[in-house]
C-alpha cells in the first residue's frame, strides 16, 4: 500500500476513533489523535468558540507537524480529529502539505444515529446540540470536500464500514 495521510473526521460519536483503531490493526496505519494533541491549547474544550480562533490555528499547525513527522518516518497515518471549526483551512493545509498522499473521509451517519452512538459510547459524549451544529457545518462544506468523501455509516458496524471503504 502506498503511504498516505488519511484524515478521519466528522461529528463526535460518528466512529472516527473506532475506525482509526481498526485501520491501525488491519491496515498498518499509525494513529494520530488530533483531539488529544489540541488539549494543550484547550484543556477544558471550547475549541469552536470565536475567541479561540488563534489558539485553534496553533492546534491545527501542531497536528499537521506531527502528521508530517510520522509520514516522513515512512508511515501511513490516520488522523482522528473533529477539527472544531476552520474546517476548510485545516483541510487545505493538509492538501497542500501532502498533495496526492492526502485523503479525507468524513464519517457521516444520519444525525439521529450519530446522537444515539454518542449517547451509547463509554467515553465522554459530545451532546445532541453540538452534534447537530457540527453535522450542519459539515453538510455546508460537502461540495468543497467532495460528496464522495462523505461516508454514510448509518446501520453499519465498524467492521462493515472498514470492509466497505478500506
């Protein structure tokens, strides 16, 4: 398999971490947890607030640098990250940095299923309101990202999603 950087994004609870972990186990990717990396800048969350725009850009740059470091060490990298705003700026930085070695997939189950998954998961939850906002924000940029990069994982187990798309 040709090395690449795969950005898995989407609303909280859409299955990003679960799919990323399966890609590590079954396809040899190295896992990069963008949500964890941005904690330095946002120990209490609130990445999406307008007053945090500059810090968000710094967090995005940190994630990009780490992805570059792993890629340069001959790894395929899967980046698990909600992005938290400034979506296209973040995505374009990755496109520019990695060119044809970059791929993005937006895990995009129905909003109803996304909320159910969020409630059912064992870690922190995003919440219905925030999922609705992020779902709307990703819907608004679908043409820029490319509809073919949006994966409707509604009704699928993680294993089915992995088999269908990878």
